[in-house]
């Protein structure tokens, strides 16, 4: 959608003017991933109007492949207005004008599975599922288990204003259970399902191979199956020559490059809350010692359920200018580190840094931190990481990265 950002804080009734920008959780993630060198395709639909032109041109300017964007001749591009306050406060206002929009008419017929099948990661959110019955059918189609499916990343992204007829709790839970990587805020999990504790949320979402519970300024907690790992090698570093592309890839990476194997069924659908080990690495033995040699189970013994590792990672302190857009940036940082094959603790830290880049600018989107700067900060020891204080301008000036 096209977003209209207020020129000053206050009620919508009192704001005299607005600045035009682009909005949309999935396109925010796409632009951020392209900004750190990944090949990305954004797939969607906009109207054949000036706002649609603006969206497509702006997203393409970040290096995102927009060849999969459809133009609807009969429906307009959606727009919305919002206040400058945090979504979590009662002062926040948002007004959507997207009933009957081109995006709300998306369906399995207008966005076929083949348009995303060659991706390594397919990122979806609960916002799309809320737009219409046909959009929900599309998200269900894209998350359906099938051979060769991309790694499905799903951000719950509960927006109560889009679920006026109810049903959000059941629908979003069912969709999240079909994904491989799930992002959910502890606050939205409490609103939806009455569970705010990370372990309780994992009990509800036992199926995803990776579950990230975001806890605001406190940081985030990641649960991952010990048997799970990213099933293909990391992509080439930005600036290096990419590998061969599929004939219909259109030049995308979080939408292309190589076909991705599905995770083992034992990882994807074990059900129930497995035992938790804290501090073990991605697919590695716990720090306390090497993994024991495997032994053959006795005949008739049920296969053991995969175990979880639990990785809590605090967020750095941030001087916040605008609280909107941080969740999308966090997902982009985490997925970028996933594509690079980094350990889960590093993935979480990259997510925190990408979120901090957005929190320290006035709009919904910010260019992510430079790869070298982010890698250097992610590599800090726990004490140094805990003393970080990120303020406006930190992504372009190392002096803004302060420690006491």
C-alpha cells in the first residue's frame, strides 16, 4: 500500500499534512533484504494507477525484482494513514482504505504457486491472510505441505483492525503451524492465544522448526529443533558472481536461485512441546560436551521427538525516534543471517540491529546497517553487546555506537 505518514505527532484529526511513503510488511522485508545484497522478488498486486506506479518504482529502486507484481485494471491501489504513536498505545490510530483494492483481490488464481516455487525462502505474514477470503485461500495454498516447497517464513503480524469479523486466533495459529520459521511478538501471542511466556507459546507452536518470540526492548527468544538446519549452503556474498538461476527465477534469491528441499517430516510435524536445552548451537551438540554416539533403537521403540534448543538474546539499548516498522526489519535481519548460514544467536543479533536501524529514523523503513558494521557488532562478546547504545545516525557513523 501507499502509506501517508503524519507531519507531526497527534490525532489524525489534528495532523495538517502527511508525507507519502510505501507500506506493507512483506515489501519492507524485501527491500531490507535487497539492501544487504540478497536477490529478492516481491510478488503481489497493485492497481493500474499512479499509486501503483509509485509502489512498484520505489520497491524496484531498492534492488527488488518486481517482475511478479500484477497490475489490476479494475481495482485501486490501497492506501492508509497512521499517527506517529506506538501501535501498542491507545493513542495510535490507523485508517485503511483498501476494501476492494487490488491486493485484497489476490487469490491462488492471480498469484500461482509457480511464481514463488523456486525461492529458497518464501516470506508471508498474517496481514495478507486478513485482507479477504481469497487472500486467506492464497496464504493457505502457499503454506500447504508439498515436495520441494521453499522454506516458509511466517510473521504472525496480528492487526486487530483487519479482523473485525473475528477468527484471527484460530486462523493465525493454523497458518503458523504450517510454516518452518515463525516470528511472533509475546504481546500479540497474549492477545491472540492468552500465552505470553515463550515456553507457553512454543507449546502452542510446536511444529515450526524455528520459532522466534519477540519481547520488545527485552530482546527475543528463539526455539529451534536440534535436527533442523538450513538445508542448502549459504548464498554467495554480495558482490560475488551468483550461481546459476532457474529459467523462471527472474533474478531473485528470497524467491529463486535454487530449489529448496523441505525439512524432514520429523522436524516439521512432531507435535507437543519437546525438551529444551539452553545454549546449544544450530544443529550442534550442547556446550557441555560432544554428542553421544547414536545407538540403534530396540525393535518397536517409538522414534524420539526432536529436541529444542533455546537461545535468548537481549536487544541493545536504542534511542527510539519512531516505533513503527521494527518487526519487519527484525525479520529481514534474521532471514538475511539465515541465508548466510549463521548460528541462531547471530541471526537474532542481526535481527536486533536491523530493527534498531528502523527505530532510530522517523519513518517505517530504513536502510539496514552495512554488512561489515553489523558483523562487527554481532561478533561482540556478551558483555560488550550488553553495553551497546544505538542512537540516530548509528548506521552511518560508528561514533553513534556507544558503550559506557
